[in-house]
C-alpha cells in the first residue's frame, strides 16, 4: 500500500488532500497466476498426449506453456498494478484497467454519496478479511430500492478484493459523517491502514 502523503494521481485537484490509497489484496494476483499455471499445464499435457502422432507436439506444448506463463504473468501484473483507488477529502476516485493499454476512472464526490456497503464473496475471502466495498451514489439510491448487499449500479464505485473491507467501510462512513457535520475534521483523519486494530498508527 502506497503512502498517501507521497503520491499523486492524474486529475488531482489543487488543494485536494489524499487521505488513503487502496489497492487489491496480493492474494488476488496469486490466485490469478495459479489459474494461469493450471491452464498452461493442461495445454502442455494436451500436446504431450499427441506425442504418438509426432514428437514435435511435445516441443510445441512446452514452448506454448512457457510463453503463456511469461506473457500472462506480465499481463496480470500490469493489470493488477493499475487497479487503484484514492480517498481524498473531496471524493473517492477509482482507476480500473479495461485492458493493458486503457485505464478507466470513476470519481464520486462526497456530496453525491449516500451510503457505503460491504460484503465478501466467499467464506475463504471472509476468513482472510478480504471483501468488496460499494460506495453508493445518491442517484442510484434514489432510483433503486433493494436490500441486496451486492447490488450496484454504474453510478456507484466498487472496490473489490479489499483487505479489512469492513474497517474500510467504517472509515468511509466516518468521512461521510464528517462531511455532513464538520468538513474541517476530515483533514485530520489518519490514513486507512489495512492492518489489525492497534497496529495501524
């Protein structure tokens, strides 16, 4: 996790203070790479099974597997490093790559934010304190009436695979409260640190 005081991002406004920088948990990248290794091994086994037809298939399988591991690993790492969100005293902005060359961004001002919801997608992720944080916009909350925690619209900002996701949700709730009641106090907030309580500052 980057130090909020030593970073910037495209579109940072004059006088805007970055409170925290949020990135996906490294376990997500590890899981993606495990899937890539599994797929490469299946390709290798498939080509090796054609050895009776011609030994050249074994060589092709090895080359394809190695190439897939290298190129796929570089691609996954590139995409993973570009998934980042910034919490500032004025808004939350998320950068999400759609491919290796295009990074989309979505920004939501605190004035336009209605509520924050958190949930985890699996028991394993919940045990590791990894989950999703949804920052709902006022437009989505006004037009949609649902109790589904996982529901989201294009107007919302979704932060996936966040470590200590419930604590981040509470942190964002505090910002919303201060924004409505005493904006000057937002500047005094400590950065959000994804560590156990008592080890954050």
